[in-house]
C-alpha cells in the first residue's frame, strides 16, 4: 500500500517522512530531484506472540510505502502540490497531509502565521480544484465525442456526462469525492481518473515537542473540527520523533517514558493509515515464517489465498482458520484443533482481522 505525503513548504513533511521511515532524507528543496521513497513496517504485536510458539526463521510485517512529494517552488505561491507531481499522488492509494502546528521563528511560514486548521482547509481546497480540473477536461472531451458518436455509444457517453457533472457540482460545493454518495457504477469509472479527493486521507499536525503531552487534547479538537468519512487524524512532533528514531530501541523506550511521549507517534500513524485504507490483516505462521498479510476489509478466503500466491488461489481446496485469540488461548495449532476452534472454511468465507490461516490447495 502506498501513501503520498504532501503539504505546504516548511510544514515539516520530510521530517515526518524521516521519522516514519527512520531515514535521513534532505528537507527543503535542495537536492530534491523527485519524491523521497521509504518503506515502513506496520506494527503488529501478534506476530511476536505467534513467533514464540513456532520459532520461525523470520517475521514479516505488512508494509506501507511512503512517498514524500516536494512542495512547489516559491514562485507558485502557498500551494502544497506541484503540478509535476500530480501523477505521483494520483498513483498512491491514500494521501497524508502534513500541516504545520509548531512554532519556530527561524523557519518562516509561507502564510506568515501558524494556523494548521487554515492550512488543512487550503490544502483540502487544492485537492478539490485539482479534481474539478480533471473532470472539466473529461467533460469537454465527451462533448467533442458526442458530435461524431454512433447511436450505440451515445447513451454511455450521456450517462458518464451526467455522472461527472453531478460529482463536479458537489466538488464545487466543497464536498470531496470520498464523502459523496455515488451510485455503484461510479466506482469503475472514477478509477480511470485517480481523483485526489476520492482517496482516503490522513491529516497529521506537526506539533511542537512541548505540546506532546497535550496530544490527546489536540487530537480531540482535530476530530471535532476536521473529522469526516475516510479521514484519519493524528498529532505528531516530527522533530522529536526523528531524534528518538536515531536512538537504540532501549534508549528510545527510556526517553519516551521520561518525556511522557507514549508509543511512537509514527507507529500510530502507520496503523491509522492502515485503517483509513480499509485494510485488515490475516496471519500465517510456521517454522519458516510468521507473517501478516494486508487485505481489504470484506475480502474472501479465495482473495486472501491469492494475496499469498496465484497458484494457491487457483488450486484452492479449503482454508483452515483459527482466530488469533483462540489460538493463543489454546497454546498452538494442535491444541486449537483438539478444542475445535480450528475450523475449515470455503472460498466464500469473509476474512476477519487476526485470522490465522493455513490454505490447502492442489495445482
């Protein structure tokens, strides 16, 4: 799963990126020939517990790929998305908007004052305007096509024209696509446009280190003022998280306790991104590997099998499944089988988060 990071200049996007990926990418515009790319493991304590049972050769977490997109050059004004990187963000499965909430007189704000709610509204409007432009261009092409279209094609073009006009009208009323109630047939059509406001969104306020103790209060206010469907919210001190990420795990844990910083903010962000994408995890475990596999919420056992390998999906016989909690209570798969909590499921079984699975197949 890929998440595109964007925001106004000097918002600390790359600081957040570095903290999330434990990287050392250069901030600002110097040396930025393109997006920074990093991969983050999604924290999942269940893997460690399963590994204690099976002592596998390796543990594999689900992963998130972050793309940190450069902010526009100074001549483009207070914007968060450079035109040359629209396709990069369009190719991401979700977006992460970074808004500056830290105060630093040495780092000028592009809007001359710090107001993360104003910046979030400005960046959200930028997404809407970008999408309106995409739809207007498509509507203009439809008008051209209709002049020479055969009768058999005209109905489909008219239906698309009506649908796009409705979506655009709501965008002009500042309703992002992700919050619009659209007919089922809109889904396949909109995939062709990669509309930015249709993507799940994560909004991160980059806060001061001194405000870390107020994180729950800040996030509660964010929820009240910014909460909406398919939007996740978090307040993170990018500077503090970057400094802590450079320490050894032992020192980091000790400093977190002394600072009252709690769990890593970027771990929470990874989990929230996972959730806002509508994903769950099923687990596999054995002597070779204990692993989390990300699938969409509502996926069937057959689809989950294909996540591991197309041959398993093609030759699917059945899935042996036990819930993670049941497995832990039993102490292992043999005991779960004896207790009848390990069950057989067919292709149409809807997977649940934490299902521990062994697929039986024949090819």
